């Protein structure tokens, strides 16, 4: 192999590496655009989920606390009106946060998004 060929192969590898790296770092986080379900409200709901630390008691995808039920498929099993009512009022064992209607809607949308990505086992 001539010296020139080696240089060309190295150059080609370098270009491929740079294109790949640029693509990973610029396109890797475009989840919201690729997924219409995770709209602005659902993203706000996710932020509220973190702010109120709901996962200290609840699991999503099996990760989180064990004081309350896993909420991954709550929306499809019990409906969003039910979930929203509990989020707004709390229960004997779940705190009442003084969450607003708009916040409860956002959290419910986030939970709907999670539900849409879940694996639904037949019971
Ligand atoms: C201190 C623990 C605790 C925290 C924190 C908590 N929850 Fe709960 N949650 C519970 C418990 C326990 C239940 C089950 C109802 C009951 O037994 O009172 C519940 C029930 C629910 C339900 C109904 C689930 C079902 O399948 O019936 C939803 C929806 C829910 N919580 C959402 C939330 C959200 C959203 C947050 C954060 C804003 C949150 N919870 C924070 C303890 C908690």
C-alpha cells in the first residue's frame, strides 16, 4: 500500500468520525420533536413530577418508591380524570400539594405519555 493510500484511508476515517460525532451530539436529544406525544404540557408535567418528587413514593417503569402504586399504566387502566382528581386532592396516604388545575393537567399528560411508551401485559 502506498503512503498516499494510507493517508486517504485515515482521512476518510477521520471525516466519518467527525460526521458521526456531530450527528450524535446534535440530534441525540430531539426527543420532543420526534415524539408528538411528549408535547410542551407533558414536558412541563415531567418537570413538576421531578419538582414534587413524586417518585419518592411512585414508580415509573418499575423505578422509584414503593409507598404508592406504580403509575406507568395508571392512565390506561383508570383514566385521566381519575388520576387528575387524585393529583389535585391527595389521599389519606398521599400528600395534598395544592397543585393547580393547569399543573394537574400537565402531570396527567406526562403520565399519559409514559403510559403510551409502556409495555402492556395481559392480566
Ligand atoms: C408520600 C407518598 C406519596 C407521594 C410523595 C405521592 N404519592 Fe401519589 N399516591 C400515594 C399513595 C399511597 C397512593 C395510593 C392511594 C392511597 O392509598 O391513598 C397514591 C396514588 C396516586 C395516584 C392514583 C394511582 C392509582 O392507580 O390509583 C396517582 C395518579 C398519584 N398518586 C399521583 C401522584 C403524583 C403525580 C405525585 C407527585 C405530585 C404523587 N402521587 C406523590 C403516595 C404518594
